[in-house]
C-alpha cells in the first residue's frame, strides 16, 4: 500500500491502517479469510515492535481469536483466547466488558470443540471471583445488585448451550453459602423467583 511504502510496514500508522482495513474486511462475509490473515499479519508485527500486553496488540489478538471463531477454526481460536483472557484479566480486571466478552466467546469455542468440562471451568473460574466479591460486599452491607447482574451476563451465552439449572450450579462449587444467599436475596428483590429458588436451594445443600 501507499502508506506502507512511505512509512514502512512496521510503522504505527501503517499498522493502524492495516488493522482498520482488516476490520472492514471482517464485516464482509466473503472476505473473512482475508481479514483473519491481515489481523494475524498485524499481530505478528505488533508483537515485535510494541511492549508486552500493549492495548493495540491485545485488541488485534482479540480480533484474531474472533475471526478464527467465525471461520470455525476452533483450535486456532482456542489458542488465541487462552493467551488473551489472562492478559485481559491482568490489564482490565475480571469485571471489565472486554474480559467478560472474551470469556463468553472462549467458552463457546470450547463448547464447539465438545469440551464441555473445560468450558464449565472457564465460567467457574470467573464465578469464583464474582462470588468472593459478593461475599465481601454482602458482609459490608453494600449493594450486590450490579455484581450479580455481571455474573448473570457472563452465564448468558453459556446457558444457551447447557440448561439454566446447571449453569446456576457453577456457583455451588465455590461453596460460599452467604454469597449464594446474597444472590438469592437480590434475585428475589428483582422478582426473579425461579433464579432465587435455585440459588436458595444451592445454599441449603
């Protein structure tokens, strides 16, 4: 391209233009392969010229994972998500939408590979963090509404592939009874009675 001829392929402006081109290609169904190839090209250069876990590199890695997922290249997508999710957790935190979005897509990739146990572990691991914080907030009398909603959002895609009761049982593995009660109380106040019932039953086990 003209930009790369002027600035060189490793220049930040060149990488930005190529990434934007890849994003455009990604929106065109017949160009998905070209988009994935270009994302991978940009990512390879970013790894060489940018600091570890740079925002731009992680954004491209996320797009690489999603492109492979859309192409049903699930092993390639899995490898990308396995690198991406810990980076997002460290950089943005487990409650950030980028992290929860990547986790949701990662669990779907694992389900596509018929790795149900691994998919469940991904969601359970995030659930442990949520439940621990719910315990802390509940003990201090703070409102846990937003946290419960975040956890429910994380389970949403996962629950599309396994029944809702099994999704709720993820929380039981953590064995934090008070957190389960707090979640049940919040669901009850929100008139989410089936969810409240399941959560209370888990707390009673």
